[in-house]
């Protein structure tokens, strides 16, 4: 009997009628003969609302309690969906991440799944039930504490659970028809991509295409779980994320991310060990640093700039300030009004002009580039946050609509 893991995002379970709609779809799939495991997100903007509420109550950082709070969002959805599926005449049972055996490391707010002991899920399936699992959460076997997996983490729960159960497919149901060539909310003419490789999707997700969380793509890649991203509102096929695809466009898509901040440590002595003394404490505190640029000036001092996720700026800033003082730097600048635009495509490997074309497109639009980073299949530029939407549209016009104009 085929086994499918389905994940429904926040909008798809946003209110009672949408939950009943999901229940009908799940029940239909179960009646067609498949075994079904469902992963749910919190309803609508519940996670954002809970974060806001916690800030109204306290301006301190309480990682353990925040995780306790946020996991409540997914618990609400899982219980309501179980009720609605049972009303459809299909047996269903909900489990928290911890009950479902999702074991993580100890890092609150951005825990990584270490293992899945899915025997309660398997028992439920054997009893002929639909098993519903709360997304985005797990438990640390070391501390016995409840953890969350980071924003968008239900995608990771879904693909990891699909891998653990050797499911035939992991279906990610969302509020768009699939993965598009750019965020369809910014580029109305963006096209749905029929299939994309794990490698491209991983770059695309890390560049900000939040339709799939990057970590979920890593699981898909590692355990070769085919992922089908599709709409929860109709039955049309969406986007298949898989090992290899027939086509290798030069640029598959344009991604953007406005949740980035840029930190510059000015006038750093140009001596060995300085970069290590800055980035080691950041790493210890779990701050993921993205781009790093170092400019050596003629006076023997350097400026080191780097980007961090905006949500980690409050953690990164005091560390950078303390290090700047300790190493005798001239000062520290923080810019939280920046964003990142990226182009991604596996065909880029064989086409050297792609980055140059990207810079020309941005220059023609009068957009200044503050930082650049590349991988073999991605080019990213940090620009002013206010210019991100315009940059995405211009790049989409040049590379996707006009079918990849690449400088010689
Ligand atoms: P869910 O709650 O279902 O997990 P998300 O909000 O996390 O949904 O992800 C879906 C959203 O991702 C879409 O509504 C869309 O605005 C945004 N998005 C950004 N980039 C892309 C892209 N390249 N293709 C599709 N959607 C994208
Ligand atoms: N509810 C969590 C979030 O909003 C997890 C998810 O939806 O995937 O980030
Ligand atoms: Mg999501």
C-alpha cells in the first residue's frame, strides 16, 4: 500500500472551513487506498502572533519558554484536523512532535533533527488510522526539553518523516501552485517550474524562496525523497523536486530575502587571527553568518562586513561590539535596511557571463550593490531593502521572461 506524507502550511489550515477542506482531501486520499501521514503548521499567522505576544510580556530572551509557547500553534491545528477527519468517517489520531519520536539537538529556536523514532506513527498506520503530526517541533533526548526547528520548520518535519518512514512521496501543500521562477506576489508574470533538482532548490531556498525550507530540501537530497510542492486549493500538479531533471536552464529562478542585516567592523588591525576572534564567538552563539567581505586599506587596517539573519541581529550585535573593542577596531556599523537578491540555475556552470549580466541589469536600474557572493549555481547581491522588489522584477525580466540574455 503506498505511503504518502502530506504537509499543510499555515494558510491551508487558516480557519475552520479550510481545516474541513484539508480533512476532505486527506479522507479522500485514505479511501483511495493510500496510507497517509499528515504534518500540520500552525493556523494562519499564529506563530507570528505568539512571538508578538511574548514580546509584549517580556523584552528578555527566553529560548526555552518561547519554544514551549510556539509549539502550541501546531498542537491546535493537529487536534482540530484530527476531529475534522474523523467527521469524514476516517480514523485519525494526532501526535505532538515529541510523541511522534522527532528527536533533535538541544538548540532552542533552531534545533536540528537528529533521529526519528516513529514507532507511534507506525502503530497508528498499522491500525488503519491517518496519523497527524505537529510540524516544526521535537524533543531533545539529552535535555528532555521541547524544541522548535526554525521558521518554516514544518517542511523539515515532513520530509524527514517521509525519509524515516520510507514514504513514496512527500507532498507539500501550500497557498501557491508550486515553486515559481520568482515570488509570484512580487512578479505576477512568474511561471510555475515543473521540476527542479534538489541542488537548485537548496540554493533557491537558502537564497530566500521560502516556499520550501532549505533544511527540508537537504533531507530530500540526503535520503532521496521525491518532494511535490503543490496547491492545497486544487488538484493540478505542482513542482517536483528531485535528483535530476531533463532541462538545465541557465537561470531557473530569482529569489529575494529582506530578513538580512549587514554588520561592518571598521578599522580592524590587519593581523592574523582577527577574523577568527570575530567569527568564533558568533558561531558559538549559533549565529549563521552568510556573506563575508574584507577590504584591506593601504593604512594596514581592514573593514570586515558580514550579513546575518535579521532575527539574530540582537544576538550578533553585542558579540560584534565586544569583539570590536577587544581587537581595537575603529567602530561598528549596523544596517538593518538591506536585502539580498539572487539568481539560481544549474546551467550557470557552463555560462561565464551570468554574473556580469546580473550586475549590468542592477546598474541599469540604478541599484547599488553592497556585497556579492557566489556559488557554482548562484549569484547573490546585497542591496538596499527598498530596492529589492524592483531588482527582482528587473532580473526576472532579463533572465526568465527574455529567456536568459547572457553577456558574451
Ligand atoms: P506555507 O505556510 O504553506 O508553508 P509559506 O508562506 O511558507 O507557506 O510559503 C509559500 C509562500 O512562499 C508563497 O505564498 C509565496 O509568496 C512565497 N514564495 C517566495 N518565493 C517563492 C517562489 N519562488 N515560488 C513560490 N512561492 C514563493
Ligand atoms: N509555524 C511555523 C512558522 O510559522 C512553522 C511552519 O509553518 O512551517 O514558521
Ligand atoms: Mg512555509
